[in-house]
């Protein structure tokens, strides 16, 4: 008698095996290089995890340095911006004037006290002969400041009085209003002789 044959168990196929394909060395090096570049990039641009910092600044301290230190500084910066758009065309960014176009403002005796002179020049213009830093000019300046908001005018005159070699006190909106009120109907530009009478 033959023993009852055990049911045949089908031999299972062997588990599949992954082949041992070597990772190419250049790929490892490339990954290392990319990783390294990423770290350097993050280091330079991540702003040390401070959300207020964004490109192109690397650190909060750089931004702090750019903040106006005080209201006065912000006022002068505003004046600089007005100067660059309204006055610099003729008087040059450096305040040194341009030959046959406009006399210098840097070091000019017309920019310093009495402050009413520069306010009048800006509000109503200036024409005819004028001596600036020992040099004769005879041109005409239009009333460049007449259309400016009073705050902007005060800011730009303050900037001019404190930029370059100039070191005169700030100009206030009140001072501008006072000159405006005193010469409300004036349409003619000033002459140097008239301005010299202001003490
Ligand atoms: C279109 C050209 C022009 C522009 C813009 C201009 N100026 Fe003038 N400015 C002149 C000329 C020209 C004179 C000299 C006028 C003369 O010969 O009588 C002058 C003279 C002056 C003077 C007296 C002389 C001196 O050099 O110190 C002051 C102060 C002055 N300008 C301020 C300003 C201010 C402030 C602005 C901007 C708000 C301005 N100017 C914009 C042409 C210009």
C-alpha cells in the first residue's frame, strides 16, 4: 500500500532580488556639490531665520543701518529726493552748479542765513546779476518751488542747507508759510539786490 501522497506543494518562485548596480561616483559628487551650494546659498540669503530680512540683505543689522535714525533724517532724505527731481537738473547732484546753467549751492552764501532768501528764491524765482562765491552770474531761475507741497519745499531747502559743505539750520513749514503770506500776490522773480536787503 502506498502511503497517501501528500498534496504537492508547488515550489514558490524565489523572491526577486535587486541587482547590485553601483551608484555612479559622479552622481554622489554632484549631490554633494548641490547640497553644499544649497547650504552656502541659505547661509547667504536665509537672513538667519529672521522673517523681516529679505533679498538682497543678508542680516537684520544691514536693514537697521538703512533705517532713518530719526524724524530729522527722514525729513532730510525726503528733501534729497525732491532735490534730485526738481533742482539737480540745473544745480547738479553735487550742488556744484553747471556752467552757463546755474550757480553752485554748495558753499553758496545765498543758501545760508537769512533763511528768507532761499525761501523767496524757491517760491518766486530769481533773475538778473548775482555773485555766488565770487563768481558773476546773470541768468534766470523759474519759481521752481512754487508748485511743491509746503512739506516738500521745507524738506528740500533743509536738505540743501545741510548737504555737501553746508551746515545751516533746518527750514520749517511755518517759515515757508510766513514768506508765502507776506508776498502772496508776487509773480515777479527776485533780484539779488532785493534779497540783499533782507537782514
Ligand atoms: C531750470 C534751472 C534751475 C532749476 C531747476 C533750479 N534752479 Fe536755482 N538757479 C538757477 C539759475 C539760473 C540761478 C541764477 C539766477 C540768476 O543768475 O539770477 C539759480 C539760483 C539759485 C539760488 C541762488 C544762487 C546760488 O547758487 O546759491 C538758489 C539758492 C537756488 N537757485 C535754489 C534752487 C532750488 C532750491 C531749486 C529746486 C527747488 C532750484 N534752485 C532749481 C537755475 C535753476
